[in-house]
C-alpha cells in the first residue's frame, strides 16, 4: 500500500517539478515528462515479464491501472502547479511552454499506453469488483470537489474570484476530473495491494 | 481484508486433474491467474457463474468444489434440523 502511495506522490512531484521549472526558468519540460513516462513504461513492462517467471506479476487489468495512475498523477501535478499561477496565460503560443508541455505529456501517455499493450487486459469479476470500489471513490471525490468549487464561485468575495476567467475555470474543471480519476486509480491499486498483502502467506 | 466464508478444494482438484496449472485453469474459465490465486488462498468468493464454470472444468458439482466455511444463519440452521 505504501508503494502505491509513494509512487503516486513521486509522479505528482514530477509533474509539479516540470511545471515549476517551466514557469521559473522558461524552459520547455514536457519532453522530460514524456521521456520519464516512456522510460518507466518500458522498465515496468520488463520488470513484470521477469516477475511472470515466478508467478508474481500483476494481472493485465492491474497493469493498466498502474499506467493510468502514473499518467494521471504526472498530468495532475503539472496542471495544478500551472493553475496555482492564475496570472499566467495557459493558451498555446502565449509566451510560456506550459500548454505545449501538457500536450507533449498527453501524447506520451498515449504512446506509453501502447507500450503496455499486448497483455490480456480483459477484466474478470474480481477486477470489476476493484474497479467498482475505485469508481465509488472517484464519484465521491468529484462531487466534493464540485461542491467546494460551486460554493467558492457563488459566495467568495469578488476580488478572490477575479482571476477565474472562463478559460481558467475550464482548465480547473479538467484538473478536478483528473484528481477524481487519480483517486479512482489510487483506490483500485490499494485494493490490489491489500489483496496481494493478504496473499503473501498464501500458496502458489 | 475479511476472508469470505466460502472454502474450496480448487488446489486439490487441480492436482487431481493432471497437475493443471493455475494459468491453464484461469484460461479455461476466463479469469486472470491472480483470481485463481485469490480463490485458492480463500480471499475471494466467486460469483455463481464462475463457481459453475470451475465445477464444469473438473466435471463435478459446485457443492463438491465449494463449501460453507462460516457460521450458518440461525434460520438456516433451524430449517436444516
């Protein structure tokens, strides 16, 4: 379980660092995020192939969740850091690389998903049970986030709401969706991890 | 994680059927190998459909493969008497 939480924190931290460097030094860092994500995808696949020989590899559906967690965490870290600077224009071609960095990371997410392709990704009933638990967490997270945002937009003093342009709110809503997805994948992987922990004393 | 109150003889049945591997059994019933591991270690109770598929692979009844491992509800105990 600690492994899952630590991995998420590391991926979130990576997204934060990439955006921070981009904002403070004006350097495009999307390609670094893309390279790390692709490198991790290849390394994870190789590691899981080795574990397969001992029957300790994660199932296809669990691998997919790992990839989604990594992608969502890096994207989330990057987006939240960018949104923490409302004065920065996030449009492409506005003098900073944040938007192009986001698109580069998004492209890497698609390519790295292909690296994972090949295994059996079909969920069985046990995977569906974990997915359902993850969806419940995701739904609750999204509703709580939206309630907070709605109250803020409705009742916060005008000077606090000033930076919230339509474009900013649109980006914020995307970030909230990504956070709820992150919560879903985190809950799913914690369920897998608890299951594996319980199996540690089991038989092969 | 609470273990479900349903036990099974999956592991013994696999060995009785030509030392069938977990992967072979998983493919035969359309689940992942990890689910077979979870079943054998008593961490997962299958759906009725999966239980019947598993029994079908071994050519036995569901009752021969799975058994109740917990305490019976009071009403069920009374009915059985």
